[in-house]
């Protein structure tokens, strides 16, 4: 059973702080890793994707992948109240189906 | 505009009345999938399709049917809806499995 786990929430951070979201996965053959943001009642929206070990930065967002330890994280710098949402981690073993984590709810407090 | 289009956005129906939720993408994507989302249960996959005429069961396929006769369309069929199928449904597509998924706007289904 391929599993993706995320840190249980809700996670609360003050405005302007760094929010750190973590995701671990069980399948060592996983090749592609995604972070989605989902506002309540809306569809998931792609934030970042990463395929290789290391860091990938896009604006205030940084995805970090460590395949040896089987985790992928998302850092949000200078957190804003508009970042308050549920963040979903998704993983795909090579050539196989997407597996989603349960999500972590983030609350950024003004 | 590249997008995944689901219809309808909202649907209220009665138990046992067959319904179809349509999903269409204009990005020439090979992979398409249906999910349902319920409070506290996250996204659960119903069916997926790696390509035309190829479909497979996801985690919660009971009570649902799909077809993939054309690359762009992937309808979700509920032959005899029941109240436990009341949920928020999402269609999604990607160029291929392993590429980023693009989601439709969702269909909120209520079965009474």
C-alpha cells in the first residue's frame, strides 16, 4: 500500500513568518512530487513540483526533496493571511498513479 | 485557455436517478482522473485513465462508471445514485502520469 503522510494540522503561524509543511512517502520508487493549495470548497491548485533531490524555489515558495529520507517539504516565506488554506502533497511512483496525502491546514494569523 | 471543464457545477438529484458528470480537457492530456472529496477524508480517487480506451479503478470505484472513448472527454456515470455519493467531485488531467495534475472546478453533488 503506497502511502503519503503529512504533518497533522492545523498549523498556525503569524503573518510574515515561515510556514513549514512536511510530507513523507512510503514508496522508494517515487519519481514526481507535487504541492497543491486548496481553499475551502475550491479545486486544488498546483503550487510547486519537484523531481530531483535538493531545493526548488519559486517566489515565496521553496520545495525541498530528500529521496534518501523519503520526504518532501514546502516552505512558505513571509506568510500572508491569503496563504491560509489546506496544502496537499502528491507523489507518483514512476509510471504509476498519483497518491495524495491527507493535507495540512495552514492558518496565517494577522 | 488551457483548462479542465466539468459540468454541472452543482447537482441535486434523487436516489436511483441515473446521472452523468462531464469532464473535458483541451490540453491533449493522456491521463485523466476522477476524485471525490468528503470532509475529513481528503481526496479519494474513483477511476483513472492512462489513455484512450484504458481505464482503471481507483480507491473508491463502487457505484461509479467511466468511459474514455476520446482523449479529451472522461465522463463519470452514476447508474443508481445513493445518498452516500453526496460529495464534491473533481476531474483532473495531466500530460502523462508523473506530470502536474490540472483540476476542474468541481461538481457538488447532493443525492436525496
